[in-house]
C-alpha cells in the first residue's frame, strides 16, 4: 500500500528554498509574480515580499490567504493557536519588526510573516520558513519575544 502524500503550504514553500532577489536594476520575475498574485502594481523584488510569498504558496493550494502584502494582515487569517500547538504544515508565524514594535492589534505596523518550522523552547526561538529573509526564501530562527501570533490556516 502506497502512503498518502500530503501537500501543505509548508511543503510548497520548501520547494522555493534558495530563491533569491536579483541585485541591481534587474528583478527576479518569480518573486515579482508571487507579489503580483496579491498586488498587480508591483514590478520589482525590492518591495517587501514575505507576505506575497506566503500568499502565493497558499494560493497554489486554494488555502485561505490574507490577500495583502502587509505581514501583519495574517493576524486576521485562520485560527489563533499557541506556540506549543504549532506544527509545520498549515501554521503561520507573524513577527514584529523594529526596535520599538507596535502591539499585535496594530495591523498596519511593520512585521514579518512565514511558515512555522519548529520551536526550541530551551533557546526561546522559533524557526520560520519564509520569503525575504536575507533577500531569499530561507529558514531563519527568531526570538520568541518577536512572535505576535501563530495562525492555523483552514
């Protein structure tokens, strides 16, 4: 008997690991296309694209998405869960950005979003698979103090 294959937004996102912005005046057409899925007026890979990447991966599977390039827009999508409940697959991590970040209730403030990969309680770090992390799709660990919310997509 062949095991069932489960395709998730996370597994789609992982296929893009290593996708990078192009330095200079030329732009990565794949990244631009991901953002245009949300906002057709975007024509460069210099626009913050973390939310565009998450939206694109969800779009490919027909999963609920924010339809916004704002990272914190994901705080309104899916169901809230705790960090201890999170698992790689359908869970999104929304992070604060900056030295004096606004609270989670301020959706228009700067932020970052990506797919939950793992949580190391001993190090107080969460690892995120996301776009626009070092100008690429990558796995990066962030302090849990930056977590604004974890959302389970439905």
